[in-house]
C-alpha cells in the first residue's frame, strides 16, 4: 500500500508523522520503504542520514528514462535506523523539478518508477511518501502514485483553512489520473488541552472530506490526537525512533499505533478483495 503524507501547509507534522508511523509499522513486523520527496531532507535528517545518501537520489530516479527507473530505484534504497528503508531527496531536487517539468508526464514520474520496480510491491507492505509543503510537483507525484492520503492538521486557529486546498488537488488528481485515490485519515497534531484546541478537534471530527471529494465513498477517519510534546521534536533532533528513544513511553506511541492498526485493517481487507477477484 502506498501512502502519501500531505498537507499544503508547512510545519504541520508531515515528516514527524511519516517518521513515527514508519517506526510503528516496523515495530508491528511490517516492511516499510519511505521516500523523502522534500528538498529540505528533513526525514533523512530525522533518521540521521545526509540528504544525498541515496545514490542515485529520488531526483535522478524521477528524471531518468522510464526503462532505467527500476534499476535506479533498487540502487537508491538504503537501510536506516528505525528498521525501515529510505530513498533520500538528493541535493538538487529543485533543479530536477525544473528539468522534469520541461518533459512529458511530469506528474506521474514517481508512479512510473514504482510501477517499473516490481520489487516495490513484493518487498514492502507499505511505501510512505513524505511530501513538501505547498502544491509542489513532488506532492502531485505523490498523489498520483499513492493509494491513500493521510493529512496531518495542526490543531490551531486557521489550520483548517488549508485542508480544502489540498482536497481540491486530490479531487483533480482522482478525476484525471488516480480514480481510487482516497483520503483515508486526518491526524490532529500538536494538541494542547486548551478549549481552543478542543473546539478545533471537534470541528475536525465533524469535517467530511466528501464535501470536496466527489469520487470518495468513505468518510476519512480522524485519528486520536497527537499531543504537543517536546519528545516528538527530540526524536528527530537526536535521530532516534519512538521505539529506541529512552524518553519514549507507551502513551507517546499510542496514537501512531492506532493509525497503523487502521491502515493494516484496510490493507488486509484490500488484499482479501484482490484474492477473491483473482480466485
Ligand atoms: N506533536 C508534536 N509536538 C511537538 N513538536 C512537534 C510535533 N509535531 C511536530 N513537531 C515539531 O514541529 C516542527 C515541524 O514538524 P514537521 O517537520 O514534522 O512538519 P512538516 O509538515 O514536515 O514541515 P515542512 O512543511 O517544513 O516539511 C518540527 O520541529 C517538529 O519536531
Ligand atoms: Mg517535512
């Protein structure tokens, strides 16, 4: 299952969520590949590697001719602390963006690359795509390539106003190129115990993404909130995972475990459906 972690707004917790979810899925015995699609390379930094650690990097893979992508993909994967695999963005992702946009099919380069690399589906239960802020080419590539979208939302005033922008993009991509694309989960992040935060959380619970997504039949699931705690910042600053860091407790892992379990339910039910169709 390919999952994009996306939000048009910056700094809402996309990378933190990707990092903690990947570690949680690995802890549950799942195989996970993360792709860092952000030129900032924050996900790479969070696991303690340089953003040019993959050779080739994701920019080179997306820029390469389709026939070469499978080979490049397999060469690019590195194993990182936390027990998952990673492809880093490289140092020239911005320059690659300009070149890719001059060519054809610029928004489906990642889908093409993953489709070419059959081992992606044999070797990994989950491929997690950490996206940059804004409507970048790489966010579009993630939405074209993925099955599901998870949206982290900071429980702050004004933070809800960016969700429709992302949902319009999802809707357009579903209409043009990825009809099964589904916003599966909304993750309230940086929750504090003030009345403002509680009221924003309640608004999120009432929010129905289908108002913006004509193609989607199921409502998105709103996960338990992730509290605003320095431990989540410490994890990435110290390149430690939720499962290796000494200060990490069960309560810090609990929301990620719930999100991972929910994903696993939907992944296994999709696998069962596929088996029935084949049978
Ligand atoms: N629940 C949380 N509690 C405390 N700090 C958090 C929490 N979630 C994220 N942070 C911190 O907030 C900052 C932004 O988080 P993060 O980098 O995950 O956001 P992002 O959406 O990936 O940002 P960008 O748009 O720049 O890629 C980081 O310093 C991170 O450590
Ligand atoms: Mg980020």
